[in-house]
């Protein structure tokens, strides 16, 4: 059998696996970052040797996300020769050079919370930073794995730049175990001979902080709401939403609705028939549910959904995607059911923390159904309707009552009462 001509550009090389040789190859969906993060998540102790231009990504990865298993993180920062492009440039000590570089770069306003988290973990001893002049090695060692190669811990080095690395596991073969221990010894050696950088780093972080003007703060807040990037701070929530095939307008709507709920406790979602209101309202309820849990209020996340009987299956199908098991009831029980069943449902409504009312435009003033629903005990109410502007003025006033007239300003309240 003829040997392949490796110089034939039409010949496709069979590359080794990503687990053994982490590479950045966008066309094959390979990223060094994915392997690194998996190893970090599975380690109690981790050591990183990287260049100082990786600092922004270090803040982003370790300041914005917690790794429950990780008990100790040690980082040795070296320099990238490319940053010293000429011997004629002034040469500073490494701590000074790092400070000068990053003060000029400034830090993204969105990283400020992550920076504070890093400082806290330095102070409690979970994170340790050291610096080593003329260190150009890139090494990553966890409990069971070690990576040695060209990838810096920068965003480009772990995602986009053309890199080559080798990864070994201590639990694989005897040969790999020896290689793992050898790489670990090298990393430990450089860590031991490096100088403590904790205090220098905290000083640097304090210089990176700057007061924002009111224009910057307002622009940032508007962008957070409109672009819904805040969702990425909650990985489980974000993953569930992006795999639910929400439209961009729906994602933006969830961000806006959540802002209103956080401020007022109640929100009205009005979209035309067939626009995916059930999917949107389910995703919104899940977002609210997740937000309450994240803020230590899981005891205030009991939800009840009231909807027309023909769409109960739609609600059940949508909430299965989010692994939610809310109580879903037909609104017919409020007007056509037995008095006993109606009282049971009313009690459930009054005891709910999250109340979702689908087809809210069907709750006409003075109707039995409308009188039966009094969401005073609900901390959060989501109303979904298709045709609010097509209803009579009295029907619109009923929607306002469901949203709670206490949320009206004094002027609007007087208008409502008159």
C-alpha cells in the first residue's frame, strides 16, 4: 500500500485526539479552553504557569465562576517576549512591567465584580499568585492531568490562536504517569523559585478600578437589559435558555421583563396570538425561579400557572424543557368548577409566590372567574395576554388591578380611581 504524500495539500491529516493533544481548530470545533476548564473543574488543586497578558482571562475565568471542587489555585505569571519588542525599550522589574501594561489597558467595567472576587480569594488563601521574570513556560497541572505546550491562558491562546499542546493523565499508563509527575515537578519548581505577587496584584487591581460617570453607568445598565448579557452570569440558566430556541426578541423581552419584576413584582406580557407567548412566559417563569434560588430565596419560589384548559398540554410541554414542575390549573375551575375545588385553587393561588395567568384578557370585571382570583399573597405575578388594546376600558382596568394598583404613582392612582 502506497504511503500518503504528506506534502500533497489535498491529503487530510488524521490529527490525534483533543484529549491527548489540545488544539485550537475552529473548523473542527476544537478549543484548548474546553479541556482546561474540564480539568480545573475536576481538580482540588491546580497550578498555572502563563504570561502576564493572560491576566484579563484569569480574572474572567476564576473571578466570575466558582469551581466547587477547587480548594487551591496557584498561578505563576511570567512575561511574553513579544511584549518587549526591543532591547532599546526601558526594562523594568516584572511587577512594575505587569502594572504598567495593565494600567494602560484598563479593565472592563464588567470585570469589576470578578476582580473583587479574586481579591477576596487571595485574602482567604484560596488563590496564590507569584511572578517569575524571564519565565516563558505554559504549564497546567491538576490532580490527575497535566498540559504542556504553547497556549497562554489568554482568551486567544485558549480559543483562537494556532497552538499545540500535549496532555497526559496520571491514571493512564505507567509512561504517562511518569510524564505527569515530571511535568508537575517542573511546575512546582518554577512555583517555588518565583516571587510572591499577591500584594502587587491587589495594588494593581486597585489602580484598575475607576469611578464611572453617570453617562457610562446608564449606558452600561441599558446595554445589560437590552443585550441580556447578564444571563451569562448564570450558566445553568443561560444554557437552558439558549437551547430552548428563543428568538432574539424573546431573549431581549425576558431581560426587560425581569427588570420590571425585580422593581415592581408584576409584569404584563402582551404579544399577538401565535407569537410564542407560552414559550416566552415559561422561559420568563424559569428565569424568575432561577433568580430567586440564586439570591437565597428558594423558599419563595412556589409557582402556580392558571391557563385555559385547551393549552394546558402546551404549558406542560414547555416546562418539561426546563425541568420545572409547577402546578398548572385550568382557569375553568375558577368559574365552572365545584365550590370546593374553587376554594382549593383559590388557596393555592393565595399561597403561591409566583403566579402566572395566561390569557389574562379573559378576566372580565365582575365575572365569577375574575372575582375568584385574588393574587394578594403572590410576590411575583406574570400576566400573559394577546389582545389588551382590543378590550374595553373596564377590561384594561381589571388587568391593572391584577398587576396591583399599589404599583401606580399617586398621579396615576388618582386617574385610575376617577
